[in-house]
């Protein structure tokens, strides 16, 4: 139960839900990733559905979440990279 509570708090802390934003599933493959808050307090894992305009769209056990890339570090082979080959928020 504590895990669910922490996961819920993490999702609320790092998720930016916007009903106006539309993400394309073709932007990123639906592969597993972990988004770790920069303060190392929270971690959300799920399938990366898209990355657009600095926002991850990730499918979790709690539903689809939109998370600002500037507030997390992405771990996993599906994480988007910049021109230098580094994680987009490195």
C-alpha cells in the first residue's frame, strides 16, 4: 500500500496533465522506461508512448501520465536522445 501511495504522490508531483495537448503514438515506441525525479524522491515506470515539446507521455498502472522532461531523468532504451546522443534532459 505504501508503494501505491508513493507512486501516486510521485505521479502528482511530476505529472503535468493537459487535456489540450495531443501526442502522437508514432513519436516514440511503446517501450518500458523509468522517469526518476531529479530530487531522487520519486520514480514512475511504464511504457513510453511519446515525447514531444519537452513532455513525456507514459502509460503506467495508474493510467497515462504527462511528465515534464525538465523535472525527471529518463532511464531505458526508449528514452529520446539529443543530437550529441545524450538523454534529452542531460
